[in-house]
């Protein structure tokens, strides 16, 4: 099913791809006015920074936008299932909702490898535009292998 | 038992305290030459940034120092047991060893609430200078409650 926020996250993932980064993108939406208050994409290699994932970049920007580290009342849309670090960052920033696209069988910390949100006040929705989110990642890794 | 790196982490925790932040400090040591290549302390309120924990700040600085996001061959000393986000950041940055001081019964993701390093190539040592690391936190929370 088409989703405008996941579409935007995919556009960001493709920006990462154009820089030679693993293509993952994320946006944070304030639910009260449906505005995107934070955007991010994976820039680990470019920034030489292990913390620079799509989710953390989006959280950083959203916090700057609203001038508060508390992001309750906001939802994150991200093209790939968050890793442990990002799941923890989502908990720490008090986001209410997470929508992700592709599953990460190897490092996914929402439902694939770990269930980080169990017992937390966070609702998640998995597999949003999964085919498109997976395809961009598959293309990237296919090219690396060749 | 006294440890010079944990002593430095404690000095950083006290810097956080002086800024009204939850007092947690961390350093990253390159094991080959025993040099401290990254320092950090909790600055969440000051920076209005939910990612700004002692561990992530130290990882960010260490990555900048060596110009690489891969911190293998390095050890982290941190005054408080890492949370889920920071445990994930430690995994993502490929740190080999983690030494922590105080246990975090509520949010500790190394051994208290979760065992994030299980199955990972990370050795951890808990309770290094525990009494001193706990005391600075206890003082902070006692003052808040008063």
C-alpha cells in the first residue's frame, strides 16, 4: 500500500545510494499537524561515524526542529527495520509509533532478531511498502557482490 | 579497585553534573598504545538531543580522532551500565571491550535488564569502581528529589 511518508523515506534512501551508502532513509512526522519535522539517511561511510544511521539522523533533526529531545506525539517511517542502536534511540526519544519497510533478518531489533519494543509504549507496523524498500537494498548489495 | 580510565570517566561524569545533567562519563582507549582517543559525558538536556549520552559522545569523538567508524582494538570505560541505544552503538562501532561502573537496574542493557552483548564479540567487565560511580549518581538523584 502506498504511503506518502514512506515514499519520502525511500527518496532519502536513494540519496544515500547515490553516495555509495547502504540505502536506508527515515522521516519523523508530528502526528498533530502531519508535518515532517526530521529527515535522515544513512551516512556512516561519508561521515566516518558509526552512529550515523537514517533513524538517528532523523531523530537529531527532529529534536533540533522542535527544540526538545522528547519526540512523543511523533511517528517514524523508516525503509529498513531498525537495528539495536536505533531501536534504543527510538525508545530514548519517546517516539510513539514506528513504521518500517523491509525486514532485516540479520540485525533487525524490532521483530527479526530481537523484540526491543516489548514492554515499551511504542506501536510498530512492519512491511510498509516492503517490496520497494527491499528492492533498493537488494540492488545495492547485488552491485557490491559483482 | 582503582582504574585510571574509569577515574577519567568519573571526572567527565562530574562535568555533566556541574551542568545539571545526569552524571555519566565515558572514555575510549586504543589498546595498542593505551591512549584515550575519545571522551564523552551526558549532555542530553544541554543539547536537547536524545542521542547525546556519554557513550555516543565518546564514540563520535573517537571516530573523528582516528578517521574511521570502526573502533575495533579499542575499549570503552563508562561510569554507568549502557542503555539499549548505547549497547547497540557499541556493537555498531565494533568496540572489543566495555568496562562499566554502576549497574542500571532500570535500563541497563548489558546485564541488568537485557543482555545485548550475548552472541556478540564483546567482552564486558561490570562494577569497576562501582561505589564511586554509583555515589555520584545517587547524589544527583537525591538532590532532584529534595
